[in-house]
């Protein structure tokens, strides 16, 4: 299991393709070069001004060092103004523990479910019945964000999985996502 960030960006109208092109050209390999695993990257099919992506780290200490290296490095310094110019909000971030996720090659759509279970034991029973390893189940990582320059959502306990499943009896938000790349 890794530390995973599920990052959901709200972008200026019409800016999504600009960010995706920059992201794919510069930021995937740039993050990988400092030890960050870049997972799935997606267009939100229900909002043309949203970009959703995942990245993973072996543990919190590695996360802090890798983020310091990337955001303090020359690649980000060179392209940050262009990237930030596309964004209205980049702070909708869930810090999770799980296997990360990348869509299968050729996938046209992925459904991500963000669930707020009220009972951990009941959720575990639901997951045992309805979720398989292919769903890449993630749980909130409650460790303190040790890279506060990039905020994460706190004060909530969520489960996130990818792919279709029987609807759970708790509040959910479903994201219909189109893989990038």
C-alpha cells in the first residue's frame, strides 16, 4: 500500500487541454524523476473544467522529500506560471492509503466512487461482498500533511474505489472519468 493523493483540479473555462498537454509533456516524467509514481490522469466527463489525477509515494517521509524536490526544482519553476494560469482551484485533494490506480489501456471511461461510510465494520462487510482487488480500494490516510504548501482535505473519512460496484448505503460522489494518454 502506498500514500496516494487523489487530486481534483477546477480549471478556468477552456483550459483543461492546455493543462493536460503541459502535464503530459513535462510533469509526468518530471515527477517520476524525483521518485513520484504518477497514476491515472483523467478528464471529468461531467465537468469540462475539471482534471483529476493520482500520484503515489511509498510513505509520508518519501512524499515530503519528493514534493520538496519537485516543487523546489527547475522543472516546476520553469512551468509553474503556465500551469497555475489554468487553475481556479487545486486544493481539492484527498490523502489516501491504497494501491494507486491507472486505467487499463484502451479504457474509455472509469467510474471513481468517493464514499463516506458511517460505520467501518459495515463498510468492510460491504467491501468484502462487492469490491475486488481490481477496484483499487483506498482509505483516508490520517497522517498530518507534512508538505503544507499543498493543502489536503482533512476532517473526513472516505473510501475511494475505481470501477462499477453495487451502490453502498452511505453518501457517495461518483466521478465519470476519461483516461488521458
